[in-house]
C-alpha cells in the first residue's frame, strides 16, 4: 500500500472448502476434522467438526477486517477432535500480504503424509476512505449493553514438566480486564501432565469494549514463584451469540501442547449503561467507594495492615491510625472486584471477598473471615459530586488553540501582504499554516535553533509562522524565548545574549555545595506536594542551572500569555511514552505539551496543562496537585542528555562508583513519592544525584491521566494503531497505556530526533514544515527525515515521497525542499541540515571572506569527533557559541529566496486570484 493513500480498510474472506486423504490417528474410525484460523494475537475462528471422514467438506467462510498494512501471517491449524485431547495434524502459516486485492484465489496446501487442503481467499478493499483517521470521532456517550460469558476450563495436554522430581501442578487463571478487576483461578491439579478441571466461570461482558480474554496456564511451586507456562489471548468478538464453542488452544508453537476451553456467549437481561467515549477510549461509570473500618481498628493487630480493592484507585490503603474510621477508594462500579486484607502492598490477601458490580448509590455489609473471626465491614458507594470529566476525549485541537490560531492568521496575513507586496492581506482561509520544527542535540540544537530563528526574523519569515515545535535541546530554546510575552517581535537577541553568558560558565558549579542543597530542598518540596519524584527531576534541576543560571518558577500554562493574542508561533513541546512489553517490539507514543493541554493524539486524550501530574481515574480528577515548574518538564523533554552530566559529576566529586545511602521504603512496582528513595540526614546529596545521572536514558514517572479507561472494540481499525503487526504492543489491548497507573515519559529524540509528529496531525492542517535539523549524523543528514517518513507510512499520515537514494548520492546542500505533486495533502518540507558549505567562503550571503581571520572563522567543524559541538559537550566558549549561531543564521539567510519562493507558491495555491 502506498504510504500517502487515504486511510483504508480491507475485508479478508477465508473459506475453508474441503480436504482429502487426511490420515486418521484413530484406530477404529476416520478423523473428526476441524480447522482453526488465527490472526495474531487474538483473533481465532473455528470450523464445525466433520466426523469420521477422511475427505471432509466444510464450505465455511470467516471474515477478517484488516487495516492499513497487512503483512501478517494467518495461522491455519487442522485438528482431529478426540474425547480426551484433540490431535494437531498440521500447522500452516500463510502470508496474506501475497494476496491480490479484488481477486478470489483458491490455494492448495499439502497435508502430511499425502493429503491436501483447499482454502479460498478473497481480499477486498472497503469502499470507505477518509482523509483523517479520526474524522467524525468526538466525545460522546455510548450505550453499553451486557452479555453473559460462560468459560469452562476443560483440560490440558503437556509434553513435559518444569519440575525436576515430579509432574507439574497445573492451574489456570482467567482474566477479562473489561469485566473483572481480579482473575478467576481453577483448582490446582497436582502431579499431572494432562490435567482435567471441567470448571466453569461466568463473566458479565460489556459490549462496545475490546474484550480480550487472557488464559494463563501456571505450574504451582510451593517454594518459589509459580511458573507461567503459557498465555493465550482470545478476542471475544469472535464468538457467536448463543453458540457453545469448544476450542483447543495451542500452548507452544513447537509442540502439540494444548488447552481445551469451552466458551458460550449469551444475551443478558441486565439494564444497559452509558459510557463516555471518543471512539478509541471508553470511560466506565465512576463512583466513590467508602469502606468503614471501625471493626478492624478495634483490634490492634490490624494496625498497619493493608486494605486492598483490586482495580480501584488507589488499590491499597493502610490502616495506619485509629482516628481514620473510613477509607475512600475510587472505582469503576461496572467491574466485579475483590476486597481483602493483606500484611503489605506486595502480599496476597489473607482474607478476601468478591464484590459484584455496584449500584450508583448503595450501602451494604461485607464479611471477611480473619483468623477464624468474622469481621463485618460497611461498604458505601456514592456518585462523584464533581460530575464533569476532566480528561478531554477528542481528536480535535482545543478551542483555546483554535482561538490563538485564528488571531495568528490575521497577523500572518498582514505580514504576507508586506512580504509579497499584495494589495490586501489574504483572507484567513487563504493563509497557509507554516510550522517550524526543531531537533534534539542538547546545547548544539539549542544554539543552532537560536541562529535559525534570528535569521528568519531578519528575512521577515518568522512573522508568517503559526507553530513551533521541538525535541530535546530545541525545547530549551523554546522555553527560554517563551519567558517573554512578545518574544518573536523583539526578544530573540536579548535571549541569545543571556544564554550565551550561561552556556559558557564552568559547569562544575552544578555540583557546588550550595546547589546540591538547593536540589535537595526542591526535590523534597516536590515530594511533599504529592508528585512522584524521579530521576528526570534531578536532570531538570541541573539543566535549569545550565540554561538559565537561576531558579525558574514559571510553569508551562503561564506561556498562554505568549499566544493568547496570536503574537507568537504556537509552541508544542514533545516527549514519548515508552511501551516495552516482553515479547513485543518497543512502541513510543508521542505526547505533546502546549500552554493549554498535555496529551496523546494516539488515544485522543488530553488534560489541562496545569493538571498534568495530578491524579486521575476514569477521566476524573481525584487529587489536584500543584503544576510543576518548567525545569521539571525540561528534565522529561531532555532526559537523553542527562548522561553528559555523569562525566561532569565524576570530575566534580571523584566518586563515580559510589552508591547513595538510601532506604527502601516501598515495593518497586508501586507508585512512590521519592521514587522509592528517602534521604537520610547523613547522606551526601551528591550521591543521590550520582545514582540518578548514571541511568541513560532515564525516564520520568508521572501519574497517568488515562488510568482506568478501556479501549473501544474498534480501536485497532484506526491508523494511529499498528495492531496489524503481531509483535507490536498495539496488538495487545490489555497491555496498552490506559491500563497503566504511571506514564514513563522520555526524550522523544530517542525515537525520532525532529519534532514533526505534532504538526503532522491532520487537525492542524499544516501546509509547510521548516525543519532545522541539528542532529549529529554527519554521515546521513537525512536520517531523521527518513524516520519521519517511516512513521508516516505506518500511520497513513500524508508526507512527501522522497527518493533518498538519489538525494544521498548528490553533493550536500544547505537546504532541501521536498514536495509531493502527486499528493497535495502532503505538506511541503523545507529541510535545513547542520552543514558548513558556502559559509566557509562567505561571511554573509554574497560577501566573500578575505582576511586570514575571516577565512579561519569560516572553518567551522560540524562533522568530526574533534568538533566543539558534539553531543557530549554541554558548555561552549562564547566564541564557539557565536560561531554556531552565525553558521545556522547564515544558512537561512543564504537560502532566503528558496524559502520565500516556496511560501509564495503555497499562498498562490490557496488564493483564488493571482498574486
């Protein structure tokens, strides 16, 4: 599929026709054959069983809906059904990307030893094509009805045991996160390789949600942790209502081990419920759960114990004081859950009881048997008094950004009138939207972007720009400029002068006793405010000293003053949330930060900037925390460059191997206050900082504002998800970010070192992207553009088609203009790599270098390991700082005509009259 085509979907119809000469493994009869079709990770279909026939005929069709790229393997398995265990006759793996769209193809497969199987494939492209993957998706309510699911765990067959001296002790867990917050367990069958359970469990399944059942086979171990033998995922959407289906799931692709499960989905008479949804995320009914613990506290043995409510926020609360007679939890009342008592947060409950889905307003009694005594607890549910959801579930840009852009267009139109000598300014609809994109690269990226912006201002182009976005080091430039309300009008030169002074100071001052004490006090303050404190906070305080040289008390939301009149380009800062599940390729989810909102366009979830870092559950703000200062955000945006501080720390302290004297106060898997670390009064603060800066890349820990939300049943049909890749995290909905209580945000330069992603959103309608790429890739100045093109292809985002083989074979240029005439929806990209070409010979455009001093000034090294601008160098001399500013400013000024000609061209295309 061409990467610039509109978003499409396909329907794959697979018809199991017939087979012949299938050898039977039965002594007294022919085989009882059936076939399963699996599209990893969770789509499974099963034919009927044709009994006692070596030439079975099925003629059964199954439809798969495919989206975007479909390079996925279809697994076809032929079984012989048996009363005890079904025999796997053969597994076939078929690459469906080899099929031709619109053509019905019948394939013949060989079945050992002499059999054959015929299957028909019909791949059709759907008629529906849209320009934006999220057009028409807005926040609204969906009526969710319920089904009743009966799951019977029948038996399993395994070929080996993980125990040395006996057979395995098997049990099965069933987890359906959309229905119950805690798993169901079968009994343990001891010392059996082929255990039989015949145990049935019932789930209340909500419609419209992505319901994926997790089936796990465990081997119980009384000494150490139980072993997970295999995990099977099954999408309940594949079941037929009212029909019992017996499925043999393969446990290991290299063996015939299997587990047999019977599933039956039935209609339920339960009344429906309203969920809030944006077509990707679903917010269930939100309630307060109050548990009176008077009876527990009457017994001193319970002081310090933990009350657990699975799936609640928080999940664990301590019985820490007799004065506290009631514990408050926040719950999705649609979920079945479990209430219990445990000795600690990591221990299993010593006594527990299951709670069925709750009513909005209810009072009940729950009994726990503890040490042979029955203790009654009063449980109350209440509607949340603050009914308004605090997470914006939508894919459009916020209204405040629209208002800022509307005002900016008027200013841009007036400036384009002057720039192009128009009789009148273009109308707002005719004004092209131009975005500036900065790169990562630490101090080099910051300094280079200053030079580029300075030159854009001088050639009157900066005043035609509507957006500015950056990665890592370029966010330092943006943050420094945004201290001034009118920075693009008159603040660039003064900011450059301030940064020039700071960047040239001796960075060993970072670790002075005075600064170390300052870091300690600031971290303790952030901790006391209720925020999670992580390594990036240390990095942020260090960068605060590097960039600003003083305490910065401003916040990101205060930058609203820079755009509320449209007076400056609208800033968008970036980070990525890393998903690194075992067995999956890593996924980086782009998170954007603006003065108005922070959020993920992938999920269509945004919160007010001043609320970022506060605690949310099911879209509701349950604990408001103070907004964090800009330096802490810089620590997130620039986490990759914290490694450079290690070298400085080693020089300053002489103790690179020392470890901080810390106390472990909380389990590692729990959200903590000071990242599971407390300062001892005798501990050197420098040792704590050493521990932090040794990690590269380091990630932040922030409360997840999507916590508790579920995915819509159709989430994987949208192009922001690459669920078609069977090893991609997007293919596993139970493991995606809404299931996490904590976000792990890191420097987005670790993924793509230019920040194009936010301005490629179709809702922002950007026409021209000017990229200032100060990445350190001397051997491949197109690396970041190439990675951006791949990102766009994977997500069906319009982007110019670029023949990289051709441009890489040509002599380097100061600017490249990439335009795709065959795809008018793709923006024009003006790419400025970090190169020194004509600057060597010209001190200004058209003015040659003549004196020895001038010639020497043109010998700027931006490609060798001896360069002063390599990534590991954080500080520059004032001379080196000036030289890099001058180089990047020159490259822009020397290509003024190319920039203006491109902007003039796009303006003409949007205007109805000739200029």
